[in-house]
C-alpha cells in the first residue's frame, strides 16, 4: 500500500497498472483545474491548495453553500495556491484595477487571509496577531449613513393595492420584510410549512445554517392566509416560489414582471 497521509491506494505491480494510476491521478487534477484555473498540487506536504481548503470547510466546518461560493470567487484573484506577501498585494491591486470598491476588496481579503492562515497553521489553530503567515490588511472603508424609508413611504407601500399574482407576491414580500425584519434571502426560502398562523410565528433559515423563530403581526397573518388560499400554495412549497416551484433568487425578487 502507498500511504498519502489522507488515503491509501494499492501498490501498482505492472507497467499497465502504473499507467492506469497516472491517468486517474491526472484526470482528478484536470477536473480540479476546471474549477480553479490557478490550482497547483503540492505533493510534498500532502495538501491540495484551494480544493482541499474548501473541502475541509465544507465537510469539517459545515459552512453554507454561499460561503463556499464566496471562497471560490475570492481565490480567483490569486495566481498561486501558495501565495507570498507579494502575491497577496498583487491580488488586491488586481481587484482595484478591476474597479472593486473597498467593501468588495475586504470581502475577498477576509477569505484570502483565512486561506493563508490555513496553509501555514491548519484549521485547528486560531489565527492571531502572532501568526507569521502572509496576510493583507483590510482597506479603509467609507462610513456612509445608509438611506432608509420615511414613514410616509412605508405607509404608501403597506397600503398599496396590488393587482394580479406578481404584484401580490411582491407586496407580500415587502410586508414580510417590514414586519419580521428578516433578510431578503431568509424570506425567499420560507416554505408554507414554516409559518405557524395560529401562534403568529415563522421559522427562518438564517446565515450559517442557523434557524430562528420570529413573531409576526395579525395583519401579516391575514395577508399570508389570503395569498396561500388564492394561489393554492401547498405546505411543502416555497411561499414565494418561481413558476418552476424553486426558491426565488434575490436578484429577481422585486421585479414585478418576473414569473
């Protein structure tokens, strides 16, 4: 048996077996390179760069699908899976050259710094200022006051009289957001069975795969009850499903004409 540190394979005994083993290995590496164009395998320390990091986060840390996509997107700025301090600086320069704002750069920087720590100390050791691995400082972000709706604007939205299924769906989404204070991504994933109309409670699937129960008003209850009855929403279906009965994406949630 040939030990690799993570799994074992039978020792090849003939030239044909050696050829088959090489073909299988190269096939695996090529598939990883389709996902990570900058992927490089470092056989010396039995690690596999970006792919191994994401695999550990997925199966050992149980992070969400959104977090995994965030890692993949962030790592595209790196030219190597063993970045030096200069490589990290180059990555940030590329982000700025592409027009990313400080907020977007800092999002990628957090993922890249987490990966740099993992390559140096692994996932068991928490990163601290004493760590010697390459890292890049966060960019200074402008502290802007976010615009909010006025009382008059909120009243107008609540009292709006929608016509047709699409406008009624949009109106109910707005009422849900105002009443519960939930994130748009949480609201769009609500199933009819998650709503307790008797106790005025809804179960939300939040960030980090964490559920929480949130109360809502009797006025929202009436709007939900009418919507479910008028459009025959089943208990196991998404409340705001697409025409294909899948969860609606945030980018299309507020578009009236999108079925």
